[in-house]
């Protein structure tokens, strides 16, 4: 999630006209057979950097 925040990937989608409430950020981390998945909805403050 840190990389997603730092790179601000949602800003490109928002700039192309996609509504914030239609954007989800999803992160996957793998350690062997273990998987961690985190997701969140993009909020108004996420693209204001």
C-alpha cells in the first residue's frame, strides 16, 4: 500500500475521468505459500499530493 500511495496511481485514473468511488487499490504480498491481501477505496484526499 505504501508504494501505491507514493506513486499515486489513482491520479491517472481520476484524470482520465474515472470517479474516485469506482477505484479500488489492492496490494498483494507473497511469502512462499502465504499471501497477504489489502484493499481500500480511493478517497478524495488520496489524489491530492
